[in-house]
C-alpha cells in the first residue's frame, strides 16, 4: 500500500514538473528575448521549483555540498538522472551545456539552450564547436559561464559503471580551464527512467578543483577516481552500497 501511494504522489509530482516547465517558459520568454538576465532567472526559478516541490510532494530533500563554482570553469559531474542536472543548474550562476546540434531546433528548450550559451555540436566536430565557443566568449558574442559536462557520456544507474570518455580531456585541453568535479547519489532516489521517486536526501557535492595543465592520463585518472570514490561514499552514506554492482559492471566491460 505504501509503495502504491508513493507512486501516485510521484506521478502527480512528475506531471506538475513538466507542466510548470511549460508555464514558466511562457512567462519568462518575452523578457528573455531582450535580456539574457531573464533566461538565467527562468532556469534558476524552474530548477528551484522542482527541488522545492520534490521535498514536500514526494519527500525527496536535496542538498548541495562543497564550494559552488562561479567563475568560468568546466564542471565534470556524475550523471545518474535528471535531478543532478536540476541541482547543478539551480545553484551555478551561468550554466551551459554541450548539446546535440539538432536540439537547437527543439521548441522552447532549443531556444533557451542557445540563449544560455549551450554549445551545439555535430557528430565528429566537437573540437571545432569548442573553439567557436571560446572565440565567442572572448569577443563578447557568447556568454561566459560554467560549462557542465558528463564524462561518462550518459546517465548511469547508481549501481552500474561506464568508462569515462575522452571528450572531457579534449575540453580540458582546448579551453585551458579549471575542472570542478562533482559527485552525487541522486540515482538512489530519482532513477534514470520511470515515475517512482523515493523519499530521502539526494546530495550533489562539488569537489576540489583540478587546475589546468595536467598531463592527459593523470588528469583522467584523477578525475575518475575523485568522482567515483566520492559518489560511492555518498551512496553509502544514504544506506546503499553500489560497489558490488559497479565491480560486476567493470568485469562485464
């Protein structure tokens, strides 16, 4: 009975979450056409709304730990579900992402993405897109900000493992920027797919920054070790141990 009630609460939460995305987009779009300030105001308001409604509608609290980056940096985060995106965007001042080039034509989301300074990338042309982004920041035609990257390239279940892709290393070298790793346990409560949201405390933690100039192999090992070790610790803090599943996934890989 308890599971059924929580599932219904989760369904109501998810429906209102997407409904409010549409309503807030309509509200913030007119002023956002003229000022990028309202673009950031819109995405911050929406993400904070999702965090607030999750806390009382499904009993899912959220907590940010560590020093929130405010400078022009790369954020290399563990990605377990939509919630880690919501949490990062709710607190960093000027969030932006690398996105598939086709998404820039998506209604509402594509327009907001371009106004945020997201980088549309065609397959095989990432380095060229990043160089254009950096040029735009330097000449004032593109906004500076915090570029959010998911080094594993996709959402990964809390008890699964995917190797870290070389893309983050390319960005690290091309931009010459500091990388701020981020760990999380959100997948325990908000899954990759599905309706059910589990009550608890979801944590996203910004870790010690990695300065530019590190050797490629050392950078990749350091980033993966930091993010994976801290994410495991956060999941264990919440009462779940992902280590057996991760070890099995690595063996299969």
